[in-house]
C-alpha cells in the first residue's frame, strides 16, 4: 500500500529496534564512507550508535544517548582536526574528493578525504541552491556525522543531565583545535556558537536547535515550521499522504 504519515513515537520505536539490531551485527571498525563506494554502503557500529543517540536525545533520554556517544569517542578511530568546513566544487558534479577547488569559506577548509574526524558522509550531486537572495553552498560530499558533531552532542547530553564538569574539557578542546571564537558563558549557547561555525553544511545544526527548544527564536519561525512540508510531488502521487499542519 501507499505510505501514510506515522507518529514520531511509532517511527522512533521502529528505528530503535533496527538500530539496536545494527549495533549487534555491524563491524566494530573505523567507519570509512568517503574512501570508496564499499565504505559508503558497509557502515560500522559507530554510525548506528550515533543515529540511535540522536533518537534518544529527541526523546530526552540523555544518559542513554551519552553512553552510545562515549563508545564512539573512546574507540580512538577518529580524532579532531582543524576543519571548520570542507572544500566545495559546484562546477564539477563528479565524485572527486581530491579536486583542487578553492574552499567555500573559512581558513581551515580542508579536503574531506584528509579529515580525521569524518565518520559518515553523504554523496551530493546538487549544485549550489538559491532561495531569494540566499546562496546555499553545497559540497560534493556532505559530512553528516563527524567527531565534532559527536562531541557536541555528548556535551549537550552532559549539560542536560547537569554534569557540566565532564562537558567543559570537550568544549575547550574543540575551540582550541579549530581556533573558534566563543563568547557565550552558558554551555548550551557555547554549543550553539560552535555549531554555527562548523556544522551549517550538514543539517545537524537545525536538529540541535529543534531538540533544545532554540529553533523558533533563532530562526524566527512558527511552531508548525519545525516540521518541513510534505513535497507536492508526494501528495500528488500518493493519495494516502496528507500535508503537515500549517502548510
């Protein structure tokens, strides 16, 4: 039958089961999603751990998420580097990780293949997008899970359970290695400032704003806009699907 909308609770429950199963069966190794096509399709336990931790964080289960993220951090497979962004080449749509194009922004943009902290990346064949006067730069490979992201999520979990002392060294380490300018004193707002500077390309920044309740103020949006609209093409072809409220 045609797909219909499901509640967040139902989807999370299904995904939790699948991800627990994946953690059991996937290999314990450094995840290599940008070295070759096999690496992209054969993920390690770490990818499932981070995805499950994200689900737990949305549900307010911060201790459960923290334990999963700790395993990724303590594996020793990944380490922080100076990256604040990744090289962009919008004119070339081939999956060439070693092109000599100029960085899109920042002084510390390095080639994605050289990064020691990319855990999972997604291929992207789209060129730069525009929306009114905003140009959205896109890289050919989007780093979706990085060690920075894992560490910031870990710090967020520590903040949410009141374990600030454990969190602070991780924040300071990211600031030092990436030479970031962080002026906030509140730990959650420090995470926000760091994410603004290093992870706008990956989609994880908006997810962070949503789950911490910062999205409406930061993005000047209404409650209903926390969910994206269902594409018109889906509504046209799938009569079992209904549009999200507000659109």
